[in-house]
C-alpha cells in the first residue's frame, strides 16, 4: 500500500574477530545500506584437548556480540525486517544438542536466544590435525583437499583422540549454521553447498557427503547437516527477535568469503583482492565450469562453490593481516623485554608511518608464518638482508610486499591476464587500514586497483536474500 514503509533485509556476518550486522532497504538503484553495526567478539579461549595447536572460541561470547549489534540498530527498522541473510567463517565447527541448543529469554530489546548445551567453536585456524594425522584419514571424493581446521577433519580428530566428547552432542555445523538452526528451530541443521564444501568429504557435483567412505571408517555421519543451495530459505524465525517480527524468512547460512565477493563483484573481468585476518585473491570461473573430481593437494588454487552453480578460483592464503598482527606482537614483546611499555595500537601506527617513509626495501620476506594449506610444512623466511635495510620501516615495507607476493605466487598475474582480468577490487580490513599494503598491491599488479567499493560479507549476505 502507498505510504507503507518498505521492508528491510538484515545481513549478519559472524567473523573470526567480530560480528557485523547491516540493514539494507530498497532504493531506486537496488538495495542500499541504511544502518550497520560491528562488535568485537573477544571470544578466543584455550583448548583443553588440543593444547596450543587448538584454536577455539566461546560461542556465548559470539552470540553476546551478535545481540549487542542488533540492540544497537534502530528498532523501528528491525520491525520491518522480512528476510535475514547470515554468513560466517567457513571450515570451522560447533557441536550442540538439538533440543537444548539454546534458551529463549526476554531482554531489553525483545526476545533473544542464549546458547545452552553447545561446544566451543573450533575455528578454521585450528591446527590440531597434523599432516601425519590427515594422511591417516580416508581419501575424500571431493575437489577440495582436506586440511586442519576443516569440520570433518576436526570430527575425525575427536573420534580418534576424545570419542566421549562426541557422545555429548547430536548436531553440528558452522557457527552461522548454528545461529540459523536456533532462529528457525531446525530439527536437523541445514548447511549450504558453500559451507559443506569447506568441511571436506563433500562432492560438489552431486551435492552430497561422502557417506559411504565416512561410514566405513566409523565416522559419526549422523552429525552431518542436510545440504541446500545458497540463496534458499532455511526457515522462519520462531519468535520475535530484538523486535524483528516472528516469521521473518531466514536464508541458509553462507560462506563469508562468497558473500564478500558477492557484495562487490559485478564484472567477470574483475578480480578481488581481500586481505583481512587471512588473504584471498579471486577470479570467477566461466559459466558451466566444473572443478576436477579429485583434489590436487599441491595446488595453491581452490575452487569455491559460489551462487547459481558458478565457481570462484581462489588463492586462499592463511597469511594476511594475522602476519602483521604477529609482527606487531613480536615488537611489543621485544620492547617489554627491554623494560619499556608500548601499546600494540601505537606500534602498528608507527611501523606503518616508518614504512611509508621508505619507498623500497631490498629485504625479501616470505611471510608464510602460518604455513599454507597446499604446503603446511613451509614456514616464513627473510633473505637478502643488508645493513642498509634493517630499520622498522624497511622491514615493514618488505613484510607488506611479501604478503602480496605470496598471493601472486599462488595465483600468478600471468593467469589473471589470460583469464581476461582488467582490474583488481581491493577489500578487507587489513588492506583498508594499511596504506603500505595498498601501495605494494598497486606496484605488483599491472591493472588498476580499485578501493572503496562496499565489500562486506554482512552486506553480501543481505543482497543474496
């Protein structure tokens, strides 16, 4: 009816370090962001079973950050939400009890859910599955090589190292699958093809788990979610949620990476360079492309299911902004050992300023301190060390260049040119905050590098709806 406020779409992204929510409203040029909010989760916690190799997060803290985000958005717009799109970090896994996954309670902004019988989230950065352990597992019938941090690999780890843990739960999914299941009270979790492919042991061609292979090795296949196409509706909200009406449609949870790309990729001749905690360089494959039936473990390129049956070719590096964060942490520890106290945020600002004063550096930094999935045993190295290049500025400049060069070694510029790439879309928090990284990207790529497009997984998740 004329004069009635138009419906809103809510996009949510449950990231490695923060939760973001974005409200999109219809306008003449399509959906536009009306409001957005971000909250750090501060959810990292120690892993009792996996020790220092483990990387786990507290689900209660993630949901608390999500509630804080929604509470900060205008209530009158939340009351107009008709659809909710949710994305989050792929590969990771959380376990819960189907009938006791959460309890709904009343808070200041309306009903909300609180996690109840839920495990920690074991994240994509988890390192408990060593190459030796992974090589002992059955070979998947999938186009993606199995790696540590993948949901199915983590289940195998518990099966072999701590089987009693698995007996406590009867459902599993990514953190965003969990949120969708709670909002819609799904009796069995529902997962998108995007997230399923990121877990391992999933055949993207016939959209099914490798159940025969898994059953033979005693894998608890009852924990595997059902799988649907990205863009489909998973269900409807069973209750009003922070003022969002009961019955709002909720999409199947999506991969954060695919949503980030979806929010900005309009031309097939664009490549996306994303540097956040990790880093990716992406091109879209021609329509009709199908990935190989079996993985090539030595290949640096992964094919990610996208939307409408399409695929992205991705150099997905484990080394991005986390490398710079580790470097800053190292400098902070050194200064502390010298009896000085400097805040990490101040160190970050100063090293970037120092690097901007150095136009070049002969130092060569290979920054793979976290390894790479296709060569997990390769660590970082520094070569070409000269007396003239030992300042913080030289080292920071070389480190930033190394992060970009590492991506280009995985997906070479030559291949981008052969694919018809005409420009690079730069995105991600590390790239946005770090002018030196941007300078090095512009130096290395022979195409224009465009920034400022609204590249955002929460926005992408809403746009899909």
